[in-house]
C-alpha cells in the first residue's frame, strides 16, 4: 500500500513540477514581450481547464496611465467571424436557413447573387473582395455602405477558388438580421453570449459607453498614436465584437459541448473546405499548428491585434488580446511552442553590427521549406530582394521587416554552412541546405 501511495505522490509531484516549470517559462516569455516589444494587452493560457498564465500588461489608456487588467475588454477584430458563423448555424438548426441558400434569396439586387451560397460566404469561397478598410473609416450610413459594397468587383467567380473576404461576413451579418428579425447585436447576445455566460461581451456601436474597455493605439515612427474613428454601424459581421479573456475561455469550453451548436453543426464548422484551411469562422489546422490539432483565428484592424487558439486534442486554449498593435498571432505561436516543449528564445533587443559583407556568398543558396538566401550589392536577403537580413553577429541576422524573425547560419565539421535556424517569435526551426 505504501508503495502505491509513494508512486502516486511521485507522479503528482512530477506533474506539479512540470506545470510550474511551464508556467514560469510562459510568464518569462510574456514579460520579455512586454519589456522588449512593449506588448500591451491580456494573455490567457489554459491546459485541461487549469490556468497556466493569466496576466495583463501595458495600458488600457495611455493618456491617464490606466493599466490593463485581466478583466479589460478588447475589440476582437476578425475573431468576430466565428460568432457570425455560429449564429448562421443556429439559424440553420432552427430551419430558417440552409447552407445551400443563395444570396439572391435575401439580396436579389446584389451582383451575381444567384451564384453565391451561404456556404461560400462562410468558407471564403464566394469570390468577394477583402474590402472594408475605407468603409470602416467613413461616416456613411448603412444603406450607402451596402450600395458601395455592391459596386466592388469580384476577385474570382463564386465557388471557383478561395480568398479571405470581410465583405462575405458583412453580408452574413445582414442575413442574420433579415432572417431572425433581430439586430445582429441582439441575436448574438440572446443566442450565444447569454447562454455561454459571456457577461463582458457585446457588439460595439459609436454611442454606448462600455466599462473597462481598452482604448486602441497604433504604432508610428514617433511612438503610439490614437486609433482612427471606426464606423461601428457598418463595420460588423466580420468585426465589431468586444470581449475579455475570461469570456473567450467560456466560449472555448462551450464549443466542446452542445449547448450552442449540435455535434453535426460543429463538425461542419470545423471542417477545412479549401487549401487555405478555411472552415466556418475558423482556420482548421493552419500551418502554424506545431503538428497538433488546431482550430484558430486571428484578428487585426487599426491597432487591435487578437489571437484565438484551440488545440483541441491537447485541451489547450490560448488567447492574446492587444490594444497597441502588438503581434498577438506571433506571440500565441511562441506560447504554444513553449507548451509543446520546443526550443523558444526569449524576445531581446536586436542590434545591427558591421561585419565583412564579402563573406555573404558562403550563406547563399536554397534551403528546406522553400527558403532562399540571396545576396546583392553587399547585402543579404531572405527569399526575395524585398526582405533584407540585418547582421547582429557574424552568423546571425534579423529580418528588416520584422526583427522577431531571425536566421542563424550553422557551420558543420567540414566548415560549410549546411544548415540554418529560423526563429519566428522565438520558436526555432532547423532547415538543411539543399545540394545544387
């Protein structure tokens, strides 16, 4: 009996040590993101419903130095799309919609409406434009916005390809209103937010004062600047929802059950329908999944940067919400790398140094993962002449367009540089040099 108790104690102690060690690594990584890269926002990381990291950084209001807290609410940008998709599937379950319904059944005046289905809108295969940046910054009325959207040309014929489209999800938001008879905000609140218990979540407008909601800032060469005016009366369906990390964790948990969507609807939602990994409101097993089952979506719009990640087989949830244009999607990638015990480098200040550029030829060549190292005019480039590599040592370089991405050239026993280590958000990946 004592032997069994001893084994249980050892197993529990080992598990507890592992959890604490992982939590410490996550905390150190995020503190470095705050110290080095001025991350402002909130991060939540859970595994099997146990919180590994829940921490706020930076300011909700820069003028008054009001700090973010773990309860702070943030605009979600395109993380909104999953809620729009869920609302459509709820209407399908209620028999009020079909995924094969044509856009012409709701908006017959829309160009090519008879060729566009609800499924195409949900899976980014309708051919409609990305759209919305200029519209969102305008003061136009909803009817004027719809008229402007109708004039936007299709990128490809409906159903013949895939291309990310905010316009498609804007139209889905309008369809929700037409079919339900409710406003987009009210339908989501009654059918999703209230049922999940998301008390800190809603749809933005330009009038309502929302308590504990962070202001949003953009980065410029001179520092942080105010976010521009955004017309929330029309910037909906693809964007518009605000929330906090606790509510998003509750939503993640609800997606494992059937209180909002049936098992059949979730299977439809979590299926990738094209090579771009688009499901309904989510990306399914995108390339940054570390080889684990991942259902995710990121968002970014004028200072707002968000990331929502569900590693469903590992029961891991990671969300990163930022109000100052911090690269949340890369940070989430780094955090998940730590959880999967990859070699992850902490953020640090990258300083350019002068080296003998005559030695650049020894790095030039083709590497695995379709990586090309090029040189021209005593400069080194990554994949194209548009991305320069800046030296920080004799063998390690950072990308001029993003210093969070580095390339280190590794010398073998023969003296040749036969391998590179590429880091993205600190996550290290090794690629061999190809033979000519």
